[in-house]
C-alpha cells in the first residue's frame, strides 16, 4: 500500500517517530558548520536526519540528511518496497498483446491507474503562500542557505526543485539544478548543457523571450526524489511523483509567474531568466568530491518569495561518498531497472557503485544469447539519455555479486582477461567530468567480463598459469630503483588472477610519470607477477584505503589517455593531470574542511554531545 505524504513536515514527524531524527537546539552557522556536522553523521553508522532549530541569520530551521540511510530512504517512499515498485513498473512496461479478454481487462485496469497521477491544480489558499514577499521585501539572504565547502563561491541551494516549461507551454519540466545566491534578488541557474532546463532555455533564447522559473525548497519526499529521476523528456516529473505516491500532487499557481508548484511546499522562489544574461557561477564543492570550477551560467531575477509561516529549509551537502545522494541513486537503480529491461531485455540487474559518482561507472549483469552481446549493450547504453554520459561500463554474468563492492572487486579480478575483455572508444561525458581532455567529450571504457559463449575468444579458454609471487620485503627498494618518483606501494588481490600493485608517486616534480612508467614497468622481470598497476599521487597518503583509490580511478582517468595496455597487463594513471603533460584544462581541488571549522564542531561535540 502506497503512502502519500502531504508535505515535508509530515515526513519529518515520521522520522522523529521512528527515532531517525535528531534536533540540534543550539545556534549553528550555515557557513560550513552545518556541513561539517552533517559529514560526521553521514559518515557514521548511526547518523540521523538532523533538524537545526536555530540557524544564524534566519528564523527558518534547516533539515539535512533526511534520505541518508536505507531505513530513511524506505520511510521516504512510504514503506512501499522497491521490489513492489519494480513489479508495478515492470507490469506497466509489459506491452505484450493480452491473449484473453480477462488479460485485456486486467492490463486496461493497470494502465487506467496512470490517469490518477497528473498533478491537480487547486484554487484554494495554498500553504506555500501563507507568507508572500514581493518588491523590496524580497531578500534571499534571510533564507538559511548553506555554504558547504571552503572554496564555494557563495551559499548554494542544493535540493532545489526547479520548475520550467517550454516556450509554447506544451511541455513541463521539474529538475534539480543547484542555485547560487548572488545577492538579495538574484541567483545563478546551473543548467548544464545536457539537461532539460537548458533545452528550454535554448528555446527562449531563439525567440528572445524571458523564461519564467519557480524554485521550490522542501516538498514531500517522493516529489523531491522525482526531481532527480532520469526520466525521458516527454514524461513530466510530477506525474512520476504521483505514481510513486499513489496520489496526485496538489499544485497551485504561482503569485508572479505563470507556473504551477506543489501547494504544500515549504518555500517557493519565483522569477525569470533573461535569454542572453550570464554571470560567473561557482566554484562549488560537488558530488564528485572535487570542486566544479567557475563558469558562466544564466541568472534568475526573483519576483516573489512565498513560504509557509512555519517553513522548514530542506538541504543536503555533496562530496566524496558516502553522502546522502548515494541513497537517492540506489532508488534510481531499483526504480529504473524495469524501464531499462524494456529496451534491453538481456539486462538482469544493474548497480551504480558509490565510488563511481553515479555517472563515472555503471555495472550490469546480463543473460547472453549471442557473442559480444555485452559490447552491444554498452553501445546501446552510451546512446541512451542520461546513461550516455557514463565513462565506464562493466558487464558481467548473473553470478557476479554486483551489489557488494568488495565481493565484486574480487570477482572482477578473478574473471578479467585484460587482453580480451577491455575496449576503448570516445563520446560525450558528464559536464562535471574534470579529467576529460576537453569539456563534455572524452574517452569511454568498456569491460565485458561475462562468461564466454561460442564465438567469443574467451569461450572455453584454458586457465592461464600464474607466476611465482616475488618477495614483497624488497619491493620498495626495487620500485625506488625503477623510478625515484615512487614514494610508496601497496598490493591487492595477490591470490587473484590479476594481482594489483598500487604505486604512490611524487607527481609535482614528475608530471609525465604515468607515461614514463608505462614504458618501463612491463619489462621488469621482478614485477611480471603483477597484472595491474595503479598510479596515484602525493594526495593519497593511505594506500590501503580502497574506496579512495577507486574514487581516484573513476574520477581522474580518461580511458584513451590514462589506460596503458600491454598484452594481458595494464597500467592505470589515476594521478591529477598538468599542462606539462598536455592537459590544458584547470584541475580542481579536493574537498577538504578547514581546521577552524573542524575545531568548532569538536567543541560543539564536547559541549552538547551532538553525535
């Protein structure tokens, strides 16, 4: 049975009832402090949703980490399990002709339910318009908008539900695009070039018309999730929200723009975007764990702010996983699997590993019927909506444990045949991919480790003989002799079919170290045992932190530049890239909190016991 939350506050009450909410009653600063407190909760096994009741500079409390565990994610969907959603969506995707009258009536009844889902416009006084601010009363700085990371250019709204429509009004979009606060009455609009909001903006530019926009902060959780959902352009996200809720989203007309927003929203920012006006936006500490750098983006001129009398400001912070958005990605994995199967029936399951930042790696298990079906699937995925941005796709057989990262890594190393399973190509990449040689376009990596069938060269291939493991006691000396830039090493998977050596190098004084090592390391007899070499730089003191190493690999490599293949061995250069080695873009910094803020939060813990 689906449950539709009336609003965010009903969800907050449920979290508190289930002991999943912690109220912070002392005053905190939205500049970095809330972010650091949140980070400590999301990184712990017992972290909770946090409601900050006293926020410096604002009379509005702040909610964060509401989705940040599997328990809270399940609650946010009303307790309706993802398995139940999967079955329901799969049934809707099953468009086979019914073979009986009863079957036809059943299918018609299932499809009939969809007509309950479009949003319902109300003419009643809406809760989101209990307070209306226009003209000189507009002041965005009175909202408790967070600055999440030290190099952020300004406070950013990080869970905005952005409502727009096409020039002719025939299509509507709800997306989630970060919003930088420029001043009291203007914000940035981070419409990445591949997103639907940007497509609409392009339409308005063509006809030189202002584009109306409504930014909603705080809604029922299913509607918040729907703003992130990778839906086809023809499906309006509020209809999908209605499906998830089992009940239509009630909407109301905005005060100053011709748009409709959820009537029970907490806060609504209304305004317009001029077709040709751009301002610098960023830097911003992003979900990649790096800053996205300053670029020019459209500007929203605010014409009204409306809100509930007792509104809650809903927000999140992004960065290196685990973060709250990882759990939303899990929901996407589950909800969109039936849709993927409808167009790629060989797919059995999928996984978005957290260290892959959602758009850098996607793993599929498949049932094969013909040779190289895994590669065909990759070509299909790379031409398919948001999945086309993914720069590494992996296909495996159904016995692969893809939902356990550690188990899958071990499985991967035992099944990978480097000279047979890997192929490289190029194509579009995500706008946040900082490692591509040029913006928006770069290398793609495909790895098919599925069991071979007749017609594939790894079908019935004899197991390759392993060499004798060298004495690791002398490895550091041997590696130092190989190249003085190597400052440390670690090994992994020594008993696997593809033993790994992780090398830390001093990159600053050796900018071309990846290429140099690729020309020497494969010929060293005392290193022949190892099949995979991974190079990281001096920013990685702990070579035993597997999650961070994988995060570096997925973030920092371009397949055509940084993957060196030599027969059945390979070297992966996961270091940062420089102009000295031909990289002509600016490389962003890692996200790190300041020592001052860490000390402040340490003091809060000692004084108030917030964890």
